C-alpha cells in the first residue's frame, strides 16, 4: 500500500516550482500551492515541507483519500483536487457515481465507488478532460493550458 508521500511526489513533479503567470487563475503559485487559495501565505518562500503540510491537511484529509482503496483513482482525485480544487475533484467523481453532487466524500460516495460497474479511473480521466474543455469554452484565454492539463491527466500514474 502506498503512503501519502508516494502520491505527493507525483503532485510535486506536475506542479514544479515558483510560477507567477498572469493568465493563471490561481495567480502566484509554488509547488501547486496558489496565492488565490492561500492569500496570507508567502508563496515565493514556501518550502517543500510547508507544501507537504498544506497538501496533507487541506487536500488529503478533507478528501478522505485514506478511505479510497483504488490507488490510481486516489492519485487522480488528489491531482485533480490540487489542480482544480477538492470540491470540483469530488463533484466529478460523484457525478460519475450518480450520487448527490455536494463535493464532499461521505459514506454514500464511498459505497457507490465500491459498486461502480466500469473502469472508474478511465471514466474519471475522461471527466477530467471534459472539465478542462468546459472551462476553456467559458474562458478561451485558458486554452494555452490545455495541452499541459491533458498531459497531466495522461501521465498521472505510478
């Protein structure tokens, strides 16, 4: 069974270091931690250790990822939570599972996950790409990120 740090290593590879792209809705970002999500944080001086603590406390635990058995799905949920927000990541999953879409993983979501009749990871990856397409349609300036977002979905694996 993989540990939190195994998942975090992949997230950090996707996110890289410090970026301040004016077209990125997250604004100033380092290790995937954005000023938009953490406005009081000194993003430029954030350490890997500090990012690890944030990811564990603000992403991993609220998403109840320790309760997800499928390691590849767990990785995709974590990655999507980092990239688009935990609520959006969970809402995509709940939509696939035909559950109440509230953005919170609870007992009903976990039970539905066990009984999902198809390849949940494959379907979740398709849902991620559809989400990116939808936000690009709403905001065409974000099209410059499409190739990277798709690559991220396709390379999110152990």
